[in-house]
């Protein structure tokens, strides 16, 4: 059972079902030409909140099953999730500049004005991979379901080829289910990985 923190910022409430630490397992299955690369992995994901209008995200995975040589880290990424809206004078930035004036979206009523025509909330999600890839996703949150697609991908000169992605998250029977499709290594957008996680904290 998930209890909503009464002190949670109003803008975070549509994402509140994500908050906490989740652990579980999943499968990587990605076809490159005639080669299908398949692995099982363990995963730990944390969605945290520090009082601001964003949710912080951290993910780490490790290969399990027959392909596991050791319990060493396999993949990690960090990010920020927030409702998509135009930033105003009260929002901090750019850089470390503090905001000026009173924030606009401090009540449930004010946040409700951010709903789109479909009744969901638009999202912006920024995710940074340890391997030199940065993704900007745009999408929606509708109840306990999130749909995301990349609006931009930035790669360092040393990063592997990676062009686009979609991600889906949903809360099903108190488990966080997710799926991630990618276009990478010269391939079009296709199935990449999925997982099932249980809240542990």
C-alpha cells in the first residue's frame, strides 16, 4: 500500500505513485541483423523527491543468469522527471539563479490547469546514461501509466550509436512494469528491454 505524503509538492502528485525504491528483474532482447542479444538482469530503481517540483531518478542493473560473470554493475542512468510547462520567474535557473516571486503551481487546483486535452499531464524527462548518452523524453502521465518518446538524443564522441527510444511505465498489481524500445547500432526502433519491479522502500 502506498500512502501519499501530505507535504508533497502539488506538481509532483501526478508522479507520486513512482516514488520509492523498486527492485526486481528483467530481460534484454535486442536484434542486430541476424543476431539476437538476450540477457537476464537484476535492477534497482529509486524515484526520490527533495521538496522541489521534480522527481529524481536513479537506475542500476546487473547481469544475472547464465551470462553473469560476476555481480558487477552492468548499466546505470540518472534523471529528472517533471510536468511539462513553461517556466516562469519563480522557477530557479538558468544555472543556479534563484527564482523570483511566488510559484504558480502550489495547489492541486493550479496543477489541474496543466492537464492536456486528453485529460493527462504532459511530461519532460531528462536521462543521462553513464556511457555518454543524454536523452530528452516528452510524454504523458495518465493515472498510473507513463508513455515517453525521445525528443532529442545527445551523444559524446566516444558513445555508441544510439538514435531514439520510447519508454512505457505502468503500475500493475502494486508492481512497476516497464518496457524500453531503442533505435541503435544502425537498427530501427525495436524491442530492447523490459522489467517487473516491486517496491522495497
